[in-house]
C-alpha cells in the first residue's frame, strides 16, 4: 500500500514509519513497551486463564498487539478465537523477517504469523485465527454476525491521519461486535473518539499515563460494552476520566468524524468535520489547552 521505513525505538524494539500516512506505527519510546502498556496490560488476560476468549484486532500492522496477546495466552493455556483486519501485508512481511521481533515472543507466534501471511488463517487445538486483508470498513462485514468479542484492539493510524476507522459509522459496527462487558482498547485519547464511544453506549476509561516523565496525560482509552459494575473486575491499568479529560469532550475536539456510507476519502471526512467544527458553538479546544496548561504534543484530537 505504501513505502515503509524501519524505525528503531528507544526500548530496542523495531517499528515502521508509513510514508503515505506520514506517521510511525508506534511511539519512539518503544514499540514493545507501548504494546504491553496500552493493549496487553489493560486486557487483564488472567481473567481468561484456562478459558476461551474471542478477540478482534483491527489494523493488525506488524502484529505486536496480537503477538503479545498470544505470548500470554500460550503461558496460561487459554483458548482463542481470533480475527484481524488489515489493509497492507507489508508490515507482517517485515515482522517475519525481523529477528529482533521474533526473539521477543514464543516460537509458536512466528509459526502462527507465517500461516497468517501464507494462508490467511491458522488453527490448532488452542488457537483458531483468521485475517481479512483489505479496507476494514468493508471486511468487518465478513466476520460472522454471531461472533461477539471479549476484546477488540483498535490500533489504526491517528484519527487525523486515517479518520476512516474512527468515524461514528465504523465504530458503531465495531462496538456491535462486543460481548457484554467486552473491552474495546485503543491507544487514542481523542475527544472525538471518546465521545463517539460514549454516545454508542459504552463506559469510557482512560489508560493511566506512564511514570517515566512523559508529558502525555493518557495512554489511551478502554471502552466497555453493557457495563455492569457488579461484574467489573478493577484493573490497575485504567481508571475513570479525570475532570480535565471530561472537559476535553465538551470542546470542539469532541465533534465526531462522520462517514455515512462508509466509503468516504480521508480528505472528505476531515473536511466534513472541520466544517462542523467551524459552525459549532462548543468551547474552542485552545481554551481548554490554556486552562489546563496542555501542549499540542500532549494529545491528538
């Protein structure tokens, strides 16, 4: 789909940069660190020890999130029914060539990834996996309607770079595939995305920031379907939104991305949202930043 440039991150793990999207697949602080902090830890996989779970990985990319998931499930002997959506095979091809990436995981992960690359699927006594290549807005319809997921990972490029996977219409399709108490997990703390998920009926939590001196106030978002506090198991990785984050949702940054027929171009989606923001009487996001002393680097709206 696009030219990819190899990037070495600070924790020693490798990532890629997309020339087309002008964005890295992971934070420069560490691809492996980001995966564990923003996806694996909030998943609380111990809940499924010795049990089965269903997972959907949207924007599979190099496969870090799923590799980390598989690594943990292999240790705890859980059963997995897994689907993924990805438009470009090149990142997986790169991951299968990169020795550093392979050394990070159980050897079984490489076996599974090779099968996904060659056959689009893998199956053994523990894992049943299937990946669909192409536009996620179309391919999500191929997943059998009866399949509901305990975890959905959403790890596309940022909303302003790839709004197609962050619109009300697409996220509506995604959230309909969650089991009750199922988690949708994303690195994004975008007010537009959070508002959309909340308006779709999900309970929103913020993934706690790291304690390494980072200026970021959130590591992402966990959205829980049909939330029931009596069934909820507290997770040390995420918590309720702060007052600052709640106020973020009340600004123009909280205006959603729209793609009514799920076939709009990036430019059309961005233009449509910008027009809606210009006509809106909501608080300018700049005023929110000034109130809370935030910099533009600390969030993506």
